[in-house]
């Protein structure tokens, strides 16, 4: 019934990340109506107040917007022009770069390694 | 600021030797789902019984919505005891009628809706239900009241994980948004995501009372892990 949550991060932040991921992957599209707080809370198996907090924060970030009488919707652009997909993508790149640096790879190798990986994957198809 | 529950200076002991609470002070706000977490024997059930009026404190005061414990407080408190107390030869339907007679805030339709979802036959006698279904019926009765305070003593102990999910969902779907749910458990992992606040109780002392997400952020751990650390022997 519920979404997966891990321990250490506050749940409202994990909900925000999950909703952004769904937008980035196209499962939620610009203009889509978001279910009510109550419905979403039951879907995710979380406290309605926690869901409320996550949605308000997403609104503050411009990922969602609310229309007074008809509910909450997914917006197409975040303020400053960056879109959600870009935002999520940047996060993955950061993870890659951080982890590779920890393994001792030099910054100049990182792009090359990605290219080589993609090539090898193609050859194996 | 008027809190839903105000406990001040409460002492409670069983006999002369067994002291449960010495000087308990606790305030609970409306509209929260609060986990009462502590090891066995820490005072969880005693606290819940004090709030439900089954036990009286030796000293101190307890107010629920400004009312002292008595018929007035009981009318707005819905209590799920640790053990079932229903007459096993009753049919589920009789139980619904009994609750309807006893509690003005009981919503019969809501009870039948929940039972339909679960395929529980209202014409069955309680003793013919499985343990899990019996616990669910009991929870349905308690959650069908439109109460201001729900006291759930170990609502998920002793049922399988699928039933646990169902029970949590029932709590989430049915509690009144302005009401507070106080639920005690030692199965923290399963419930921590539905909690607004946690109360850690240890030997009758409240060692921590905080918003769940704040605690998680502060310590960088799940409530379950923090609990294991706080109560490590």
C-alpha cells in the first residue's frame, strides 16, 4: 500500500523527492491535478500533517501550485527556469561525482568513464 | 493555548511498592497522531488507562478538553484496550448495536463500510472470527466513533504484517482531522511513518516528546534506531 521510506531523512523530504522523481520520469505531467492531502497520505501510508508539509514545501519551491477552489496542480517550470527533471538529474550527477571522488578518481577522468561505459553497453547489445 | 490533554503532577502506584509515575507532566495538542513508545513495563498502558478513566491517579490532575476524567471525558474518548473484552458469543451486528447504544458519537454506517471493505460478515459470532479479524473488528468499533481523543493500546501487536498495514490505513483514513490519536507500541518500525510526534517513556518518566521528523533530522536516524539507542540495556 505504501511508499518506501528510509530512516535517517525526514519523511516530508522523502515525499518531496518522490513526487519530484515522478514528475521527472513523466508519471506526473505539468497541469496534472494532485490528489488531496488526505488521499495522498493514505496512498503513501503517512501522517496527513506530514503530507501537508511536503506539499506546502513543493508549492514554495514552485513544483506545485494551488488554485484556491480546485486544488493543487503540477507546474511546468520551477522559478528561475530550471525544470524538475533537470533538478533531479543534477542530483544524480552530484551523487556520481561525489562517489567517484571518494574512490580516488580524478575529475578529468569522470566524463571519459561515462562515455566508455555507454559505448561498452552499446557493443554488448 | 488550550491543549486537548493536560496532565500535571500525576502520581500513580500499584500497592505501596510499585511506583509507576512519580510526577508526570504531559500536554497533547489536537489534530496529532502521537506514538507512545517505551519498553514493556515503562508505564504506557497505565498512562492510557489513566486517560480512559479505568485507573485514577493517587495525586495530580488530568484534563481532557478541559474536563476532568468522568462521564464527560469518556464521551469524547475512544479507547482500544490491549486485550479484547467483548463477549465472544455476540454477533458482530450485536456489537455494532451495543456501541450505537453506548456512544452518541458512534457512526454505524462507517462501521459497516469498513467491515464491507474487509469482507467481515456482520452475522458471524465473534468467536468464529480469526484472531486478526477479531482485532480488526475491535479497531473498527473504536475508530467508528467521532471522538476527540483515540487511545489505542498496542493496536498492531499480534497481527500479521498485511493486517498491520490495513490497521494503519484504517487509522489514517478514519480519524477525525481535529482529533488526536495516542497509540502505544513497541513495534516502532511499522508505525513511525504515520506519527506526528513521539513520546519516549522509560520507567514512568517521559524522556523525550518531540515532532517525529524533527527528531529524525536532529539525530540522522529513524525513530526505530533512536529508540534502540535510548533504551539500550
